[in-house]
C-alpha cells in the first residue's frame, strides 16, 4: 500500500508547507515556509473546506508570500481516507498522504503527545521531504475515485465471509456445550435443531434454541449477501470488457488461482498501480525481509508486514495453492528442494514463495511471461456456481 516517491508537482521559490492533524470534530493546521522556525498553528472545524482555504490565504499574508504562491500539504492516512487529498488537488494544493507508521517518533517510553505537537512535527517532516530527504517517510499512493470504488466488492465479500465464520463458530460452540457436534451450517439447521437430542435424549433447552435461532437468522442474511456478491462477481468476469477484467481472466488461466484471488490481485494492485519494480512490489504487501545487524550481532526479524495486509494474507494462501496445483512449475520445485524437510521450514519457505509468486504474476500480466513450468487452463472452467453445503450431522 505504501511506497516512498517524489511529491506531486514541482515547486520553485518560497513554498508554503501545510500539515493537517485530523480529528473527528476539529482539525489542527500547521504552516511554515522552512525549517528553524516555530510553525503557525490554527484550528478549524473538521471538514470545513472554506475555513481551510481562508487559513491558507492568511498564512500566505503572514509569511509575506504572493497570493499565487505554491502550497504543499500532507496528512496521515487513516479514517478520513483520500477525499481530502482529492479536494486539495482540485483546489490547486499539492498533497501527500503519509503512512503514519513510517513517521519518526521519540523512542522514550513516556513522551508528550498532543495535536499541537503532532502537527508541528508533521509539517517539519514535510519540509524535510521536499528538501530531498525522501526516505524520512513513506507516501501512500492514492487511488482515484473509480479505482477505490472497484475495491468495495471483494472487501465487502471478505468481511462477510469472516462474519459468517464467526456466526458458524458461535453456533457450534453453543451446541458443543450440550454434547452436540455440528459439521456445517446450511438452510436445514432449524429443522435439525428441533430434532437434535442431548446425552439424556432430551431436546435442546428452549432459551438456547431461541438464541441459536437468532444467530441462524443473522447467518442466513450474511449468507444470502455472500451469494449475491459472488453472483455479481461471476457476471462481471464473464461479461465485462474492461482491461481490468481481462487481467482477471488471464490470472484465472493459471491453474491454482481462483476467482476471488484473481479479482483481489487485480482490483487491489495490478489494475491501477504502475511504475514499480520487483523490490517495490514486494514492499507494497510487506513481504520484504527486515534484517537486524549491529556489530557482531545479526538476526532476521521476519517480513516487514507493512503495506496491504489483504494482499499479504491472500498471497500466502495462493502460495499454498500454487505448490499443490502447480507441481511441475519451477517455483514449486524450488520450494520442495529447499524447504521440504519439516513443517517449520515449510511455513517459512511459503512466505518466500508468496513473494516470488507475486513477482511472477506481475511479469505475466505486464510482459506476458508465463511462469516457468506453469500449467494453463480455460478460465471459464472456474466460473461454476457455488456447490450447496453438505448435510448437517450431529454426535
């Protein structure tokens, strides 16, 4: 999700730097024209765009700048998303969205922290960035409105599936407390529950049945929404002619990559991100190593886990699928030769497979390079409807 890059637009002469410290009800604005001076701090109501423009004009007057002097701004990525970034650009203000985890902080256990201090620190960081210290923070690559909207389907689908899993676990947990084991949940659960018998051949208590019924009602709602979204996804893959959907079909042509994985890779990354190399690609999903070396001490801390956590989770799952369904590929052969001995080594090695697989898929889409030894299939074979759930069982 994050990567360091040059600021948007060019600046020459004296530039007004603006940092936002965003809150739900109020914003703190910090202005400066360079290092070595106390920033001008002002407070405005949250989302009051007219007040922001008014404070920018007053700051230019205070610092003796022309009315058309360039302005560069920044704020931390978070709850407010990218709407402020887009509005600032439309108002002629250069804008950067900064990854908050990349900002330098005092390492003391106890340190002063207020909106005033944070805004001042952020505007000083912005000045350093535009003076050429581009490694002082990581800048989020902001998607446009369309690219952001295209990410909603699979993100909602993932959230609903997690919620469905939680509801199923609640049902199974309550039944386990009465000596009943449930294999899976489907539409026949209500009739199964009415006929279920405990260890003494008695029915499940009435209040517990009522509680399970309410949980099952929520499960039915979530399950229906999941099926509706999956149907919409299949229709779009079959019928749309957009370049992004064509990328989804191409990924589906690789054995071991399913509909949800191909869709998420394209919509989260490949459809709108451009101009990165393989190292930056690994950093985007947090699959880069983090060595810790000091004097004679040297150890590896594991992957950075920065960037897009959805893609990182997906890529590890795809790596296991790739090893299983692409046994003749060069990537699988490399994994089995190097990490075949022991479960612990396999769990470590599969992360390396995930990073290599991401790079291979990028080259496949960008340069039409099929991964070495990979098997291709007809993408239409993966577009079948979801199979019905199996019958409930109890013990």
